[in-house]
C-alpha cells in the first residue's frame, strides 16, 4: 500500500518535470520576468502541457483513495492506546489530525484537476490549503505519536522510534525548504534576477519529495502490505497477493 501511495505521485512528479525539460523547455521555464530560468515550476510541469497533465491527473487520482483510507486508519492507529485522564483530548486531536490529512489530500486532488492556467486564483487557494493541511498534519502526527507511544512511561519499540525520527527529520526539512522557497519566490518577483526562479522550482521539488517520504513512514506504522476493511461480519484483509475474509468472533 505504501508503495502505491508514495510511488505514484513520486513517479508523476519526476515524469512531468523531465518531460517538460525535454520537450517543453522554453515554454515551461518562462516567467513574467523574462530572465534565464532552467527548471519548470511544479504548476507548470503538471498542468501546463500534455501528456504531463494526463499522467499527473491519473497518478494522483489513483493514489487518492488509499490516501483517504490511510487518513482514517491513522485515527485508529493513534487511539488504540489509552493515555490516561487526558484520553478524550488525545482522541479529539487524533480526529483533527485525520481531518487535516483529508484536507491535504482533497486539496491536492483539487489543484490537480484545476490547473493554474484554467483558474489561477482557485488553484492558488487549493495550493495554500494543501500546504497548510500538510504542515499542520505533520506537526500533529509527530505530537500524537510522541504522546501516545510514550504515555505513562511506555518505551517505544525500535520501529516506532525509527518512524518518529524519520517523521521529525522530514517534517523539519519540509517546513524549512518551504519557507526558503517562499522567500526565493518573492525575491524573484521583486528583483527578476536571472536563475533565481530555478532555485524556487528546485525547492518545490524538495517540498514534494519530503512530503511524500513523510507519508511513506506509514509503512513502518502499519503492518506491511496489509489493509483491512470491515465488511458486514467479516474483515477483508488485502495482502500483497491475496484477498481473504476473516469472521469476527463477536459478530457471529
């Protein structure tokens, strides 16, 4: 599941950027400043040309459903522990984290199908919503993970410690690069310096990659290759190669 959720947008990002560089270089790297630029922005690469637009939309559409399922599954992941007298607050924050994850994915789908060339203002609003949801979700996930997995003196397993470490590093990189990219973007608009927009585009790529890798830590948090769905009196388990039911004893 993690391979699908992370592999599709990662492939789509690199495909769209590389294809734009090879076949639409001049148009995809052009800016209003009309100064030399050597990389296309994410918006230009994914929404300005074909077949890039189709590849991006297909990959994001295919990966969206499991992303929504994982967003809901993380609520169960966080709340399968009891943190004591503040457990109700903990559960409310876990629900809010899942909601932020859903907002992040929903905004990503929206800005995917509404390109900046079709409706710039709405595309920009959806991008802001995506980034706000993503950053808040990452921060809340780290907080909940730290609280839930170390409550009442509980010692984290090696896998949990590794997952939390990667989450912190990737969240820190994501936020730092995003802030730097915002500064570079405004600097480009203010001074129209040659090549500056290239650094902004590179920053965008790194923001996307660190976001994808953050979500890839789900492979450490959930049983690898297994997704369970409640269907009537049974739970359907989807492993890497098989789909099989298991009857719940309390629902017989």
